[in-house]
C-alpha cells in the first residue's frame, strides 16, 4: 500500500507558502504545461534529453518527452542492480564470510590450516568501523585467541570460487584502471580493493615528500619523486598505478604547509590483497601463520570448523551503493545475483538475472545492460522504463529498503549538498545521479507541494554535465511546485 509522505522524504513539501492570486491573475499552469514549458527551454541546449514523469499512486504518466528513446544510463544503472537485489536476494539477505580451521590445537598452536570462504561481500573494510580497515579481521583474531590459538603451522586458504576469474569488465576504460571507481571485483575483497596513498610535505622546501600506504603492506612498492615546495600554486600531485603492476608511482610537488593529500588506488589482485591484509592484522594481534597463502576455488577436503563468521546486511550494502555511488559495491551485487540465480558469479549471469527481474515488472524491451554500476557506456534504458521500475519498487513488499537507499536533495552526499537544498525542495527528492563524460542522468522520486508522489527519470546524453544538472533541477522545481 502506498503511504504518504513515504520512506525517506521530508515531512512536508509545503514549507514555502504559495502567494494568493488576485481575481485578475492568470491561473497557475498545470503540471504537464509547466513541465512542457521547462523542457522546451531546456532541450535547446541538450538535443539528447529524454524525460518521463509518472504519478506513483495511479501509475499515470503525467509527462513524457522522448520517453521511449533509450539513453546511456551511467550510474542510474545502479537502480536496476539494487532493485533486482532487493527482489531476488530478499530484504533480510546477509553476506556471510566464514573463517574456518582444520587440525588440532595444543599449547597455543593450531597444527593445521585456516581458510576464508569468499561470499562476494563488498563491506569488509574500515567504512563502517571509523576507518579501521582491520576491524573485521580483529574480531577473527579474538575468535582465534578464544580457542587458545596464537600460531598456525599450516597454510591460509583463500577460497574465491564464487565469482568467475574476470576481475575487470571488458567495457571499462583501460586508462583508468588505477582509479577507485574501476576497482576489480572478486569473491574475496578487502577495503574496496583499493589501497590508500597518503602524501605529506617533507621537513622543508626542496626535501622529498613523505609517502605512506594504508595499510602498509609489503606486497606493494612505492616509487616517488615528490618534492616539498614553498609555493601553494605549485602544489600538484599525481598518484598512478600501471595496469597489472604492484608499483605505485607518486609524482609532483606538495605544499610545505598543506595537510596530508590522500588518494585511493586500486590493487591488481584482490585475493592476494585480502590475504596479505588478513595476515598483517592477525600479526598485529599476536597471531602468526607459518605457511603460505593459497588461492583455491573450493574449500579443500577435510574436517573444517567455523571459528568466526562476518555478516553484512543488504540494506547497508544498498545504501553505500546508491548514496556513495560505489561502483565496486554494485558490481559485487551483480555477480552475487548471477551466482545465486544462475550458478555463475559472472557479469553475463548477473545481467541475465537483472533482465529476468525487469521482465517480471513489465520492464525491459528497451533496456540494454552490460555491468551493474554504469561504468560501461553500453547500459541504456528509456525514461519510461525507469519510471515504471521506480513505481514497481515503491509498491514492492521490500520497497522501503530500496527507497531509503537513495540520497535526498540537499543531503551531504557527493553531488547533492547544494542541489535543491532550499525549501520546499530540500529532502523532497530521493534520486540517483549518474555521470560519465557528456552524460548526466537523474532518476528517482519527488514529492510535490500537493503531497502527491511522482517517479521521474531525466536522462541527458551528448551534453555538458553542468548544463544537464541545471536542467534536471529546473524540471524538478516545476514538478514539486505544480504537482
């Protein structure tokens, strides 16, 4: 049943009083008229604009412009992925990543092996633990100590067979593989498969800058020619990793009075990163593993006991995916959907799962999908299909989890702090942004002054992003004022 104002919305959209009209005043424009006038103005600078607006309660489309024309979705693709995840995985779904042991324990020594079985959980990081990237591993160390284990004589098995071995989607730009938004995807992942590079000024002008990796793992090598400068104008830094390389290059000049500069750089081999971080965290807690780290598709045969299990809930995962527009989370979800519905943790299987979900919602003829995040320019849909999906999800039994995963107008999340931040617009738009070169998309829900709730999709291709965002906000103001 549809409720008002609905999950996540501001309590009232009418906090700015409309002026009273005199008898001679012209009647206010209807919603279709207001939207038509605004789009007529906006389309002059955006020839590839496409718009659809539908009332959620009735399903009636109140406005459409090029509404059946597919457009590149960019990160609006995440709406399709997260909606499918709510439906296919279930509102109460949890990622479960176990730590297991095999062997005998005596005098503080496990004469045997440890193993971790990857579940595709993207949440094993410091994001939810005040930046302590080892927080999950510290709980595992506590479980080992509780069993009296301080030393392991055998190996550490890293089981990542849930996902197929392709870590990078073939559509993603190869010149950006070191950037955080193109992080590789694996069933065992740590810290978003990125490592933090922190650059600080040296002890004086002309001296080398200080470079720190967080966490400081010896499997990566830093090459730096950073020099400290007196001039703030010359402060400029580049942090880069060659594809497939474990060498991180840092160059440029750092201002002598600046604070630390931080950049996230992807790692080339996620499972090795996970294993190195786990070993380092356990050693900090006084637990050593004598053997090697061994990557395996399946848990080796034998008698294994679960010592600890890390769990992550779906609602948190969806919130990070849509609030932070975290590509790595979306792609992890897509591969999990493929694994659970088609027995294969791959991009094609995940895409098939999403397409089947969309078909059950009566959506999909114009949808073209390649990945789960929108990094591929081969993700396309029409605005009408997007609004149909949004309405279906608002009425879905687990729809509140989906709706609450969306950032709101005027919130502190990237891209929203200054957009529609004043009453009556602040808090009355819940929507997902999408940005690629020459692409800006925005789809979600808007609550009008009247209290009516609308699903909308505004997809702009072949235009400057700043221009598209200005147009999107102008259209939404008309929707809220006249709806």
